[in-house]
C-alpha cells in the first residue's frame, strides 16, 4: 500500500502544471473525409488534460454547424454525459464545415462588507485570503440578474462583457472558405492556410481578427493533444505580427489546441465596464 501511494504521488507531481487549467474543446473523429454519404462524430468537453474528458461536458445547445454553402446544418444523435457531449454531423455537401460554440454575455463580481473585512484580516495576519474574502460572482448574468441578484450594498462592482468562440473545421472532398467567413465579432481565425490543409513540418499561416480587423500582438498557446501521456505539456508560444498573422510550424502530426484571449474597454453592453474575449480552435495536423 505504501509503495502504491508513493507511486501515485510521484505520478501526480510529474503532471504538467498547465493540466490544472480547464480547456474547452470540440474535436472531430476525422477532419478530412471524402464521399457521398459521410458522417463525422464529435466530442465536446471542458477538461484539464487534452483531449481527455475529466471535468464537465460542453452543452450542445450552444453548438452550431455552418455548411459549405453558408447554411445551417443539423446536429444528430446528440448526447451529454457526465464528462463529455457527443454528436454526429452528416457532411451532405462537398467542402468545409465550421463547427462552433460561440456566444456572448456578461459576468459580474463584487465585494461585500464581509468579504472586505475578511481580506483586511488576512492581510493583517499575513495569511492567504479564504472563502469568506471572495465576495459575489455571476458567471452568466443578464440585465435582470444585475438588478435582482447583485446586493444593493455591493462594493466594487465589476461587470464584464464576455465574447467567446470555440471551434473546429472538417472538410468533405475539396475545401472551400464560405463557412469560414468572419462574423466581425470577437476573436476569429481567417485562414491564409486552410485549416484542413495542415501537415507536420510545414508552416501554416492564419490571420487573426478582433471585431473583423487584423489583431497584432495576440499571444497564442498551442498544445498537441495527449498531455495525459507525457510529463511536459510541450506547448508552443506564438504571437500575431503587425498584420495580425499567426505563423505556426507543426512539429508532428496530431490534434492541436490553439487558445488566446484579451481584455479591453470596448464593451457593447451598457451595463458592462469592460470586455473579455476568448478564442479556441482544435486543428488536425496530418503526417506528410
């Protein structure tokens, strides 16, 4: 028993530090297919390890599928379990499909007299602040929530508009770009290299947009899946250039997770004082 416990502790300490961060993702069973009656199955989750569902499922009601002609395609056979959701998409058209969970909303946080007192006591004692110092928080808030759920005596109220996009791409036959047209809202990937034309050892280029305009200086974290089975995350750091171009050379084949985000003061909702943008894509890189 002691040896087993020691081994478990050793394995736990060997896990990459980033494994504690929750990662959202949608991955296809295959991203490049060909045929007249083709189906692809997708997994969607929020996890600690890529792409191992170990936290919570992604809800299906926020997922949309854009077909190669720009129309809306349907999800089939959807199911949500304890740790992941699954669904199928029939690729009835030739070309590229965009599968995305995108949306916007508000988040709010505030202090109370009790939380401020707890923070002051922790600072005076030289100890980390405990749960009593956290104050209040609403993850998905509406205008009605702000009026009814935020205490009248709330202190330091911060309301943030959130705009996020989690997506992946699959192609049946020859790729096209109709489904990949930017919406002009939040962070988006505009392909220079098609996202279903990626190969190990080759450089890919994407133009990254914020509200439809090229975004310079956006920092990306890029991680190949399978972090559960290696001691290092082996992440790639990349930054968009002055023209908003992100260039990535893929070290090996696999499914890659790309993530970035930013905060600014360009909130469109009147209740919000700031804005938080997030973007995630999962891309399949094939061997040469």
